[in-house]
């Protein structure tokens, strides 16, 4: 079954860029997860201040540029994982956070066969 | 990180299982022994981790514990002296503790060990069913009960099959290694065959009421993806992965109301998984780049890709499919391939061209009793406006 994982954070807290050591460790982790047949796709997102919302209300479109007022936003990275069950997805997420540092990741199952 | 739940620990153990057994099999040269030692380490983890939490380098933790158990057993069991003496020496050389260095060395060697395990579990000395069971058990991390459920045989039968397979490997003196260049092609074929068999059992289950078993497809896909990372230069591995990714992309669309199968041309293509299609096309492209366009799996993947690329059934490149089937048919005789080729030819060049091919096939002694032949023949005769002959052909009236 597939799981979509993404990190949530407070966009008003300035994020420091990852150190070269962290980048290297994360690179190894991504390699490990790919080799295990778990990581199907992954990516990073531009800061939420640069985000844009497209809203349709009563048939009318509104386009709103960020930043937005919500406290927690989807920040940073996301990953699509193929795991045998949710416990495996949780373990992979723990391994990710062990490298990324303190933070919050959400895992949601993707509907599938 | 304390009071880990049982489920969390089991997940970790399952994730580490294949690499653990692979590493131990290299140390001991004995698959059965490797599995026993791995099991001991798992028991230790289930005892200690609920309190201590799952260690960061859980794989290395399990490996170290398993090797220590090996040495302990050696002191109690003289018969296994030789094997354990080797482990003891290796362990001394490495030092006693789980160190970061050990962790690193562990992950560097592990790819080779996993590949050895793949080739050993799929060794041709084993019957096909034994290869399948052993592969799912050792590499897929499935329990004996899960394998038994997937194949609708009793747990006892499955356990027997696995025990006997390990005994056969030991008796045949199969070395725990990646085959040399001379043997490699044939041995790799055996590995690919096992993975595709697992996939197909999931894709069109022969046992049970369910028309598909997606979990088995996913187990096979995962094995294929792992193998592709272990052997990146093997075109047929990418070909097989491409084929499975594209076929798996249709799983949701293949089951209609009440779970009844929906044929390819009748499927709602909006329900095809685009991510899997793209992964499949990428794997196929890799196989072709590596010079493997004519490999049987790459050819089948290329055929599947023709369908995947068509957003509507009428966009399907039938002449290309017919051509690919012709290449495939030229490699090895297969009734299924011949018949599919005839269907593709009829789609590309009209029912008469397909019928000509089917009539050639009818003359083949090997195909005389092939049950799908009359129905395809009948279908083509119907399309040609010859219903009486269609009826006599035994096809749809």
C-alpha cells in the first residue's frame, strides 16, 4: 500500500538551510529507501511564502499569493512510499526524522487496489 | 524513545530481516543456520526493545546479537565448531561493540549479501514452488502463514516446503554466492521467473475467490525494484520491472462491479496509475539504453507500454504491438504469444489478416487443443460477417 508523507512546520519560524553533513546523510537515506523498494517518488517544496492559492467560490476564481495565516503549513519535503503496512511507513518516517531533526511528519495512506 | 509497541518492533524486524539473513548466510555459509540465528536476534529484540526503544542502527544491532548467539552456541555444540569458529574469528576482528564503523561496513557489504541471497533462494536445483516460497520468506519478509494464505495451501505444507528447500540447497552444496559470468544468464532468468510468477499469482490469482491479490503484486514489485538497484546493468531486470510497473498501474481498473474482471480495452483509463506508468516507461527506457530491447521481458514491457501510452483504446499503436509480438514469437514458441500476436495483427490490419494467422496456428499440433484458439477464431469470423462459421468454430454465437 502507498503512503504519502509530508513534513509540517510553522512557516513563521525561519528555517536554516541544511548543512552539507545533513545533505549527505539525507542522500544516503534516500538511497537506502530507494534500494529497499520503498521510496517511489520524493521532492522538496519552495517556501510557503511563495505559494499561491487558487480558490473557486460560487463559480468564481480567486488567486491569493502567500504567505498565509495558518500556523502549520506543509513545508519542505514530501515522499510517496510503498510499504507493506502503516507500521513500516511509520518506521521509515522515524528514520527520516532522525536525520532531518525535530519536526512533524504526517503520513496518509493513498487509496489503491 | 521507550515503550515501543509490539507492532512497531515487528515492522522494524520485518524491514531488516532479509539483510540480516543475507549477512548471516555469508558468515555461516548455511541458510538454515542463518535463519535460526536471525530468529534468535529477533527474540532478543522483542525482549529488549520495548524497554530500551528501537536502536538507531537496528540492523547492525540485530546482526551483532545474532553473531554473539552464534559464538555462544558454539561453546555448547561441538558439531558446529568449524562454522562458528569462523564467525568467532570474524567477530573478534571486527571488535565487540556496535560501532558506527561497523554500521558503515555493514551497509557496504549488504548489497552483495542480498544479491547472493536472491540467487541462492532462486537456485534452479529447487522446484519452482520451493523457489517462490523461499524467496517470499527470506527476501519478501513474509511469514510462513502469509505465504500459505497467499497460495491457499496449509501453513504446514508451506513450512515443509521451505524446510525441504533449505535442506536441498545444503545437500546440493550450493555455495552462497553470486554466480560467475558463465552461469549468470541462466541463473538470472531463474530469479526473474520467480519474481514474475509471484506477480502473476497476484495479478490473476489461480487460487481462491479473489480475481487479484494486489499484496502479492506489490511484494513482487518490491523484489523487482530491489533487484534493479542491486543489478543496475542488467537490462532484463529493468525490463521485468517495467512490465510489472505498467501492469500494476491497471490493477484498480481491472476489477469491475462485484470484483469481475474488466478487459484491457474496456477499462476506464482514468483509473490507471500514472505514477506507476511513468516508472514503468522509465524502467523500459533503461532496459533499452542498456541494449536489452529484444529481451523477452523488455518486449513484453514494450507491448504493455503501447497500451499505457494510449489515452483512448483507439489510440493504441497496434502495428507496433503486432511487430513486438512477432519478435517475441520468434524467440520461443508460446501459444499465448502466438494468439496475442494474431489478435494484434487483426487490430492492426483487419480481421482477415488475423484470421489467416489463426488458421496457420490451427495447423500447429501444439496448438490444436489450445482452448482459447476457437473463441478467438470465432470472434474474428463474426467480425468478418461469417456467423455460421463462427458458430462452428465454437466461438461466440
